[in-house]
């Protein structure tokens, strides 16, 4: 199981727990809705941040793979040129 799926599962569980906690808390309806909205915004921001970090990590790995592939290609070209001589 990938770490992205685990992170998403944990975040979903935390969000569901917070939502249920707010819903069952004895408070006025408008205050409860306001708290739910704030929590939803907080979790949306957190999820966006984590997703952007995930994309940055993937981009870095792709660049590293490209660099490695270019290095291997250069080495192969040099070896083929040497073998011609």
C-alpha cells in the first residue's frame, strides 16, 4: 500500500472523527455549522498542502530518473564511440 493512500485514509478518518465530534456536541445549530465549515476549510488546506508536497516529491523523482537516464545514455554513446576507434 502506498504512503499516499495511507495518508489519505488517515486524513479521512480524522476528518470524519472531527465532524462526528462537532455534530454530537451540544451547541446551537448555527455555531455547529460554523465549526464544521471551519474544520472543513482547515482539512481542505491541509489536504492541498500534502498533495502539493506529494507532487513535488514525484516531480523530483522524475527529474532524478531523467538525469540518470541521460547519464546512462551518455555513457553508452561514449562506449560506442570508443569501440568504433
